[in-house]
C-alpha cells in the first residue's frame, strides 16, 4: 500500500477536477452550438458585416419587405416552417418521447393499435432582418408567425 503525501493527494484531486471541468465545458459547448439552427448562427455572425445581396444568395428572396422613408432602414421578413425536432436536435425537450416512440413502433409491429398518436405539427417562425441605408444587416430577431 502506498501512502499519498498531502501534496500528492492535492495534485491528484486537482488533476481530476481539471479533467472533469474540461469535459463539462466541452459538453456544454457542443450542446449550445448543436442546438442553434444554421440560419441563426449565420445571422448572429453576420450582424454589421453581411449585406442584403449575401443574405438573398443564402436564404433566397424575403417573404416580405418594408422600407422606412424616415430613416432609410429596410426590414426583410423570412418565413420558415420547422418541425419540432428541427428546433430541438439534441432531443432535450423530448427525452421521454423517444421511449414512447419505441413503444409505439413495437406495438405497431405486433399489430396492436398505437393509441391514436397525433402527427407532429410544423412550427412557423419569422426572421425579421433590419438593414441600414448601406444595405448592411444591423439587427435581426426571430418570432412566431
């Protein structure tokens, strides 16, 4: 049996804590970046950088366009329909749903009724993009339709 000196014991604990903290931070980073739809990542990184033309190439023409006569700003509205699973790719809001899906699939294979499961509904979201006089993206927000 080896005896650990207080310094050796402290070093071992510190090394273990550092490793655990690193794993937790990496997991949090993957979770946060994995849950962000690509459109939102694109817009967040493009504020005060990308232009109308670049956005139109990436997202297509806007659903609606409004121009302000007073300040010269333009607001483009994009409308997108998502399924709930697209907004929650990691399945964090529906952890228990996966188990019920497996159970429903198993009962369907056995020829038993699934209990009248409702179909997933699409979710409609508007992305409102504000451009300045020089056609550069100044701000954006997401809201339900």
